[in-house]
C-alpha cells in the first residue's frame, strides 16, 4: 500500500525536527569548544540550512521509493520472495 503525500510530508517534518535538533546540539558543542564567537547564531544558521535542504531531499527520496512498484527491489537484486 502506498502512503499519501500528506503522510510523507508529516514524516519528513517530524524526522527533520528530531534530526535538526541533533545537528544544532552538535554544532553548538563544536563551536563552543573552539572559542568561536556567536556560538548560538552560527549553530542556528547551520541547523536552519540543514533543516531546509534535508527536508526537501527526504521528501523527494520518500516519493521516489513510493514510485517503485512493490517487489521491484527484490526482483532487481534477484531475491526470492517467501510465500505467505
């Protein structure tokens, strides 16, 4: 069963919030340990750019997978599907 576009968007948004929070924390730790000025500003810029770019990339990736017919990946790699 294919997912709706709305579900793909909601999955992308929730994942990006988690991942961007992680990126911000990592950038903050790196910048604060390097005697960098404006640690919060630079961490926010890194996290903001990462959020926008990766949100679009994730959505496109999700939609590309939805276009692949069921079983096509198994056939491509020659994997036999077990009977259910």
